C-alpha cells in the first residue's frame, strides 16, 4: 500500500498567487499539499527526489467541449452514444498526460456533463476536475442552432424566447442542489456587416446575467464582433471567450477596453483554435490586441476550445500557452493564464499552497523562463495520486 505521505524533494515549487519560486520540498498528505519550501521530510514519508524539476499547479483549460455531438444524423448519434457510454476515456487521459488537471466544459449535454463532473470529482473515473456550464444559451437564429443544427430542445442548448423564460432556465441550472459552475452565453451576429447570425436580444441577455449573478454564478460569453462585445458588457457578462478578426482587428475601442479592464472581465482569446485559419499578418495583429488588453491591466486566461476540429485535448492547451507567450506576455504570464489566473477569477484550479488539493504538474526545467519546459513532463498528480505519463514524441527530449 502507498504511504499516505509523499515528499517531492530537491525541487523548485511555484507557490501562491504570484507563482513565487521556493526551493526545497513539497509534502503531500491525504491528497492535499501539506507543506512547501524549506521544510523537513516528515518521518515515514515516501521521498521522491526530483532534482532540476519545477512543481507547479496543474494546468486549467478554461474552454473545452467534452461530449456534445458534432451535428446531427445517424453517425453523430452513434458517436454521441459512444461518448455517453465511455465518458471520453481517451480525452480524460490526454488532459492528464499533458498536465491539465482542471477543465471548464463550456457547452455540453447538461445531464451527461453533470454526471461526468460527479464521477471525476469522487474518483470513480480518472480524469481532470471538471467544471461545467451545462448547456449554452443562444438565440433561435444563433450559433450553434443556425450553424451546426442544434435543435432548441437539445440538452446542450437553451434558447429562451423571453426574459422570463431565460430567468426560469438559468434558475434551473444555477439554483438547486447540483448547480452549474458558470453560465455560458453565445452572443454572435456572425459577419459584422451582414449580421448572418442572430445574437441574443439584449433584454434576454440581461435577464440571463442577472439571474446567474443572483445565484452567485458568473457568466462566460462566446463573442464575435464589437457590437456583441458592447452588448455583453452592458448586460454584465464576466468572462469572454475568443478573439477573432471580426472583432477588434482595427484596434480596441477605448471605451470597451476600459470597461473590460475596470470590471475585471477576463479574456481567453483561444488562439490555438483559429491558428490554422488565419494568415500570418492577421494572426500577428490579434496577438498585439491580446498584449494591449494585458498591458491595459486586463486578465488573460488560457482556453483551447478542445472539441473543435484540430484542437487536441491537453496538447491544445500547451499550444495556447505558447501562443499567449508569443503575444508578448512572456512565459511566466502565459503560465499564470493557465494556473493562478483561472483560480483567482473563475475558482478553477488552485494556487500551490498548504491546504490546496494536490493537483500538481512536475516538469524538467523552469517554465517561467522556458516555455518548452511544459512539454518535459516528469509527473502529474491529481488529488496527490500519480496519473499516467505521456510518452515523449519523436524528437522531443524525454
Ligand atoms: Zn467552444
């Protein structure tokens, strides 16, 4: 039987809200961090020397989809059924293998994702901690109803027809005994000139955010264009997902940027999901907008939009962190965007400190100065238990 206490020794730990380096030992007891820094190894503890390694909080992916069916038709139904039966073991394993110990599901079938959250929380299923929005709120002519054929009755969308219905639907999710962690809205008019998609009507949007806030639940928003952003800020949305050329390509409007920063509205630009679609110049401009938001005092978060084509679980978040660093944030701030940032603003994940759950990532080298260190994973712990290791790819330093 495994000893109850484990000591990771000869390490540098990145501690607290500012990921401050502390040389020495991380003691883990009963699935939690018991002590960190220049502390003695407790008698009877199993000592694991990891010289040259950095221990940091497990990574948080603030934007994933875990099981929503891709469109309709018999094949999609079969795939959805397989997801339901298997609870995505491959995805759960891949997240952990890349050091991702918490994911935020922003739009999945409500009953299914509640069940997945429960099963991963109590350890029945191995996997990252799952925080959930349940379904996503949209308009009858909005994404994903008008784009990928979600039907208004599907369990992964809510399409309120009035402010009253919106309040009712939010209360059912955010109140009660098993509330969601966040409420997700899609505010997107498509092409800004032609308004190809229908955004949520402002009175309905206001009702959604008010009701969510009444239950103490923050609102995370998918947005596309600047009018979408203005309406979200007006309604009081708390977190923004995506940054597209349809948005502030020509620059941030000063009033919107100021409102975002002043109200502590976070931005997860999900650069990895659009990377392959954009030309180099457009991508560079968007990266500059991320840096401008950061330099204005805004909080940037890391989200991969795993579940979209070409974004792989775990690997997508590591790529997003690299892209955030390349925006000019640098590796240390990019790391904060996937660890202490989500902990502070979303309650997702936790800083490394005594008492915190031992969801930890151990890498070779120093990821504060070398972004490549995040790919040199030595160990991933979830609730203090070692998880499966990822085999290095060809050409990668083991
Ligand atoms: Zn998404």
